[in-house]
C-alpha cells in the first residue's frame, strides 16, 4: 500500500509524492530553549519521529532539519509580550546564551531517551541571522514590508492566500486579533520580521541590520533555515497544531511572497496532550510535566511514554493520567516478555520476516501513521502460529518504526554501580565456593529490587 498522509493544507489524506524520486526533505519546528520541553511538546516530536521512520521504512532517503529557537520568540505568538529567552535569563540569573545552551542540551537528552532519531542538521536561529536579514531584504525589495516604531512588519494584505493553511475567515480573524493592540500595524494579522532593540535597553541578543539594531521575528527563522538547508526539496513541514494559525501561516506567507513559489507541499500537525481533567498542557500552566519529573524521577523507563503515544492517533488529543502511564507501563512490560519468549524459543531457528504480517503492518503505518492499528497487528503477529524465529525477525523489522529497542530485551540492562559491586562480590564468593556468603549477597541484591538467577550461562540479574 502506498503511503497516505493527512495534509493540513488540503485537509485530507493524500498519497505522498516527494519532489525528487526517492528523497524526502523534512523540516520539523524545534524547541524554544528557555525552559524544559514538557511532555506535550515531546508527543509532537514522537509523532515526527514515527513519520520519519515510516518514510525510511518505505525506502526513502530523508534529509531532516530541525531548528533551535534561541532568539526572537516572544511570549505572545503575535509579536507581543516579553522575549522568552531574556525572560529565562532573568528567571535563572544566567545569560540568555547560557540559558539557550543549557536547555538545548536538555532537549537533546530528552529526545535521545525517547529513541527519537536526531535530525541530520540542527540549526540555531542565532547562527542564521544573516540569512534571515537577506530574506527580509528580498521581501522589502518586493514591497511586502513596512516600518513602524518598533520594527519591520510583513503586510499580510498583500499576500492573497494568507489563510490557505489555517482555513480561517480572514475578516473575523482581523477583528479578533485586534485585542492585541499595536496601532501602527496596518492589519491585525501583520507580523514582525525584524524588531528594534528598545532605545534605552541593551539586549543580550541583538544584531545590526539595514534597518537598525535589533533581532529577528520568530517566524522568519524557519523560512530562512528550511530554504537554506533543503533547497528546493520542500516536501514535509511539521509541528504541533498550535503552530497552524500563526507560525506556519506566517512562514508560508513570507516564504511564498519572497520566492514566488510554493513553500512546502505537505503540512502535518500533531494534536495536543490533555491532562486528566481536560486541561491542555502548556508551559504557562501549572501542570508542567517534563520527562524528568514525570518519568525518570519515578524510575519509569521513558520509552513507556513513547509506547503510550502509540495508543492514540497523532491527530487526536491524547489523554494523559497516572492511569494511562500505568497501562502503558504494563503494556510495554508485556511486550518485552513476549519478545523475550520468542527470542528464547526461536534461538537457533533461522528466522525470516513474515511477508503477510509485514504487508499488514505497512497497511496500518502507511494509512496516515495509524499506530493504534499497527500495535494491534504487532499483537496478532506475536500471538499467531508462525514460527518463533520468524516472529523474532518480524518484530525486529517492525521495531525500525516502533523504536522501542526490542532487540535489547534479552540483554541484561546496565546495573547501578552499587548493585554491580555486590554482583561482583557474589561472583567471587561462588568461585571461592563460599555458598553462605553467596546466598547472603543474593538476598541483599534482591532487597535492592533485582532478581538473581543462577543459570547454566552464569548469573542473571534482572530489575524487577
Ligand atoms: Zn518553526
């Protein structure tokens, strides 16, 4: 079955046809690095990772670019409010540059823990200021910009398809957006391309430009970077659904105004995470859950969250609660046990991928990344009567998309140092045939939450 993806631009599932034959250009909007990513953000990155893995599984080569927003994102998406980086700097008593560095590292660590494949290129907004200035100059030369007291703005009334992604009614949008008052803006939907530094304040992050010292608007970075690194290969652009109305709409307007060509062909968006009780997860809310406080600190494998994300289609809001985490944890443990079983039973069999089950799996993932159905196929395959060796080969093939490290389930995990020392001491006691000491050490290790089994291949220590 050919790959079908839901395109927000046309609001329907479409067959995916890349611009070049076997090559896909993928751009995913990255984090604004003034705080930790919350698990709602991370859900979007898991969806994008599944998309990328499905493209790879279908045999495409993928060039994946992700930006790091380290300047220019104000607390209100429509150029109002405070600068997020300067705000983070005040909060933490560090420079904006240090804040950016710290949270970029934290973000990269989060996605690593979730088995998300890194982009081919990470691009920092502050590393492409010149490209952004050049793009603004092009827009100025073509007559799309005007200057106000606080910056250079894009005149949205000059771009005729402004709402082609958001499908909003432009008139009511102009009325509605008037709540955020900037009397100098010609249209409520106009947005800043370049903001001037205030005359009386020296900003930590500011640059010279043909229009005066200042910093770029948030949207311009993604247009400049995607075109710089993907060239004409503008196939798929992703982000969260909250990017549709303003950020992605403005990216399209300024990019297409500048080049006269179509910007990306496919726009895909991941839905929100809803915390039990119906609240949407956002950094401004108090229900701010990170991978660290919701999983790692509770000693829950972060891949439980990845597994949990598979239970809901990416375009539907995902419910998050202690209950759903517990269910996902049980589900993942069960899957590990099943895979461990087929590994042991199928050992020595020369297994191969079962073509019927592979076709059924492809049918689900190629149907707009339908992971809930894909997980049902995983269970049917594991419970079927095909040979265990074939089950093992098939599940490892599926895991190229699932990314759950299922090839590792039979390998004992790295033990904490304290446990490893006791294990070594017990090994020494056994070699010395000191059985009393060996038994005593086994009890101590088990009290620390590890089961100890003496098998013919040696001691096996598994976390329980
Ligand atoms: Zn973006």
